């Protein structure tokens, strides 16, 4: 069974809850790693928690939400092994799974309407890495950048 680790800051509480409920309806289990209130907090905390859950194998994928999704994507992509894609459309969400094997999706709660955000999450979770040699090669090149 697919399991998602999800986290967000104070700006994205409502969207995080919507995503969790949406996933539940689809039979996808999610672990809500916070934040749990609207009190101002710092997005890197949740980027780290969600990324750690993905890297440990506790979750198959991560979803991170903040106001723009930008802070979350910047923070998560600092963590070795994380390929976090900030997506504002379903095509990018699909392609980042197919070609980049992204393991974390970032969404902007102040940028996207709820329905669009849910469709983007679906597109991300319903697609898989294509496994084509040229994309494997490119991902290996990205790994080299991580180790440089
Ligand atoms: C919080 O106000 C906001 O800066 C944060 O949610 C996010 O958009 C940062 O990238």
C-alpha cells in the first residue's frame, strides 16, 4: 500500500487537510507530520521531517505545502536523495515522475486553487518513473552533483 508523508507550514493548513482527506478517499494512507496549527512556523522543519520519512522508506513519497511551495522545494532539495518538484500544473507533475523520478511534490497553497492542487497531487502519484536509460543517466548525473 502506498504511503505518503505530508507536511506544511501555517500558510497551508487547509490545503494539507484537503490533500489528506482526498488521499484517504482514494485509499492512500498519509502520515501528517505537521504543522497542526495556524501559529507561524518555519517551513524547513517540515521539509526535513517529510524528506526523512521518504529517505527511511517509512513513506513512498512526500508532499510539502507552503505559501508558494518555493521555500519547501528549496529546503527539501538540499537533502541528499531528495528530488522535490514544485508543480503548478498536472503535466509537470506527471513528467517529473516519468523523467525525474521525483520523490517529493511541493505545492503552493497561496498560489493554487484547491481542486487544481488535488489534481496535481493525483497526477504525481498516479505516474511512475519510465526507467529509460537516458533518464537513468541524467539522474546519475544529478547524483554526481549531490556528491560534488
Ligand atoms: C510563509 O509566510 C511563507 O513565506 C511560506 O509559506 C512559503 O511561501 C515560503 O516559501
